[in-house]
C-alpha cells in the first residue's frame, strides 16, 4: 500500500507530462478517476483508475463573467469564497445559450460587481475578467441601471417629474432618476450608479413606500428570463 498522492502528480507521472500540464487537464474537465470527472488537481488518489479523455488539451480555462439573479433576502457575496458558494454548479441555468461547459474553475476567484442590498433582488455580476472589473469599477463610467419597484401610498403630484430633475430627501441630494408607472403599484426607475438606500429614498421623497425592488438591467445587459437563484455566462457578443 502506498500513501495517496495528488492527482496532478500521479497524472504527470502516468502521461510523462509536466505537473502544470496535468493541472490544466484536471481544470479543463479532461480527467476521470474511477469513471468520474475530477477537476481538482489536489484531489488525492491511490490505486484508482485514472483516465485522460479523448481530445484533451492542456490549455487554461479562460476567465469568465457571470450573471446571477439574486433573490431578495440574500446578501451579495463579496468575498471570493462566499461567491463560489453563491454561484454553485447546480445553480447554472439550463437555458444558458453560451457555448461554455461549466467548470469549477469558472466559480473560483470571482469578484462581485455592483452588489445589491440584501432586500433587493435582481441582476448581479461576478467576473474574473480584468477588463470587465476595471470598466465597472471605474467611477467615470457610471452605467445606467433599471429597476422595477413595487410601491404603496399616494405619490406627490408631479413627483415623477421631480425625480427626473433631482430631488433632496433627509438632507441628501439623490441621483436624478427617470421613473414611469408600469401599473398602479409598480414603478420602473432608471438611474445611474445609485448608492445603497437611494431607491427607497427616491420613493419616500415623493410620498411612496417601497415594498420590493428588483434590478433588471445594467447598461445594455438585461437579466431577461434568468430564473431566481440561477446564473449564466456573459455571452461572447454581449456588451455593457
């Protein structure tokens, strides 16, 4: 009997390749241990059967950006370890049109961008792509965000026009917002780079109570049919 060793080391010895190449085979989902795909190079093996799948290539899994439909009542995971749990492999949307096979590597070291407050649901972005992180973190590139807000109460006359001009509330100047009625109790609000609490205060400033709030768009990127609690890949041709 021999002590278990790392899968990447065992695979490198079996194939006569470098340890790094073996790790890339693992991360790419090309390696089976006793018939099960194992993507973790540090997985310990002993006498199990190790198989390299046909067509295997030792190439890095490219960084990706993910779109999550965050449920209300759940904070946005800003720590990479928490983000990996929030973006579980079981949460990948079956209707995702991207031609990408989900890998464990896609969920690691994700940076949360434009996080939502716990009581707000809707579109949240996570990215491993430096250019996306830079773009969304740049204060000069304040992307337009669209929300659907359920409200109660009687609005101040001309209140929606006031929101478009900019309005103060509780000693704070709120961002200008374009608002329109979707129904008797539902507002569509478009605003640039709101801070936490801004949507609630925009409603309060014109006599309304915010009951619920959902972000449905960031820039040109729409949440569309993405189900609650599930995520998808940013498409190759999608732009912010």
